[in-house]
């Protein structure tokens, strides 16, 4: 059973820039879930904690620059561990994109998903070491650079 149910990256206007789900849901359920959770997270002040309960999920979120990183987990999961995961994800994206911003996510969505997929498999965190996460994508980039020279 997976502990992470979804990962969302959302801008300050509430637009979803990346969404990854680790359990089966219909498009309508995903849209409703994103709409409600994003509204709740955006409405909270910076003085409030970064955890909230929504239906049968515990949502852990953190804002970095113009993006909110929101992770939905089972109720039994340690919130601080998920905050550390979010921080690790942001650091890894920063290392790859050299100071990641919303546009990097928008124009390189497949790379952002690839990095997330290297970190989380079937809703379980499998890797947090930045070098190990970025090694496969850098190899792909190197291969793409070579094939572009032909």
C-alpha cells in the first residue's frame, strides 16, 4: 500500500503545473480534489502550520517562490518526513534546472515528472540522493545532445 497518494505543484493563482497520482481516481475526482485542496492551501496564512486534513488524506505543503508543493499522504505518515521529502524534491529540481522556477516546470514537464518518478515509485519514497536521482536524466540529456549533432 502506498503512503503518498498524490503530489501537486501549483502556482500562487491556483493553477496546477504538475500533478502525479499514485491511486486510481477519475478525472472528475482529481479536478475536485485539486480545486478544494489548492483553495485550502492558498487561503492559509504563513503563520499557520503546513499540514491540513482533507477527507481521508493528510496534506503537507510548502511554498517555494511562486510554487506550492502539495503532497497528499495517508493519515499515519509523519508530516515532518514529508516536508523533508518536499525539500529534497525542490533541491533536486534546483540542481537540475539551476534555480528552478514555474516556467522550468511548465516547459520541461516531462523532465519534472522523470525526476519525481526517480524519487517516488508507487507512492513510496525510494530515493532522496540528488546525484542518484539526476544520473539517469543527465545520461538521457547527454544522449539527446549527441543524437542532435548528427
